[in-house]
């Protein structure tokens, strides 16, 4: 995963969603844009229990350097960004480096909001913070950790599993079924390193992480609302962008011949959701098979 310093909110789509279109056929989706090439394949690139958070947060706060004196907004200002669903600014703000005191406050804010139904985006930001700092501290300094519960990367893995649960379970609310499918592809691609790290852990620890992720989803389920970020980046959003949005050529990073066009849907466009009588049974079915699915993700199948 990239450092937040270099890519402030890589793979966390902007509020004004952008799709990349090429040759009028969908092939892949990466970090907020559909790249349209020869055939329909949608792929996103994206990526928590309280028991591990406090010990890991303490370690992270002690190792986070005060790189730039960029003040973290107040909790109420961060809450306002969530209410406005301004994911672009929120992702940028929460990815800025800062003093250890602000970093600790940021983690505390994220944990509190997640525990109260903050949803998919906050879980991804939280996981990424632990993963990046865990890598820079442990790998960068060749630190040996005897207790895996104190490894920030374990917490990152835990909340990655939780984010996956939200995609699958809360994705049942999306009218456009291609949107959560895209998120799943994104998760598997962008969280590959985290999942590989979890696969290397002991079977007992992996089972523990899976059970904690499931417990967290059950705890927050009654508090979760329709998640527009899970439901936003599907075929319907791209069609809206192609029909009445704007198109702009962007740098071609796909290593394929041809142009890459970013398509921005109208500002007033938003995804549609199905009613509880429709998504309820789908969520029940997803929860029934979730433990087996998570065990497969961590290599216990």
C-alpha cells in the first residue's frame, strides 16, 4: 500500500466520482474511475475490533513523526465532512501527517465513529493508517514483535475484514448490483498485501480475527445507514456520467494503447437503494456464509 504522504487518498474515490472510459466497453475500475476498454470487467482497488485498537494505537502514536504542522480539524468539523459525505476532503484530511498528539486523536475519532456505525469509508481509512505505520515502524526498523496483538498490521487486517463484510452485507442495499461487485474486486486487489500478511499468521490468530470482525459487524449493523460510497461506482453511475456528465482526458497509466477519458457524472446524481424488505433477506444470507468467506480470505479453507 502506498504511503499517505505520497498518495493522500489513493483508491478512496473523490466526492465528484470519476470514471475512466475507453472504447465504450468496461474493463476495469481503479480507485474511482471506470476504464472502458474491450469487455465488461469492473475492478476497484480498495481497502476493526476495539480489543486490539488501544495497544496498537499506543505504539503508532509513539512512532508517528511530526512531519508537517498541519492542524487536524476539530471532531465536529470532521463530523460535518461525514454528514456532507465529502469523502474527498475527509480522506485527504485524515491522510495528512502530523504530530503524535493529533495522530492519536485521529485514531480515537475514527474508532469512536466506526463503533457508532461510521461505515465502510472510515473502516478503510482506519485500516490504512495501521497498515502504513506498522510497515514503516516494524519493517523499516526491523522490529520483532513477540505478541501479534500488538502488531498494528494485525489491526489493519482485522478492519480490512470488517470493511469486506460491509461491502458484502451493506452492498445488498444497492439497487445497482454492479457497484458492490466492483468494490469486492477493489478490495481483493488493493488489500492483497494485508490479506497475505494475515495468511502468514497462526491458525488460532486468524480465527480470532475473523470472529472479532464478525462480532464488530453484528454490533454496528443496527447503526449503519445506506452507504452511497459502496453503491456509487457501478454501471448506473458510469451511464449517468456518459449521458450528462463531463469528459476529460487523463494520463494513461494502463500501459495500453489509446486514450483514457475521465467521465464525471452530474453533481446531483446519487445511487439508488432498495427497500428493507428487499435487502433484508439478502443480508441474512450474506451473514450466514460470512464466516466461511472470511476464513477463506485468510487462508483457512
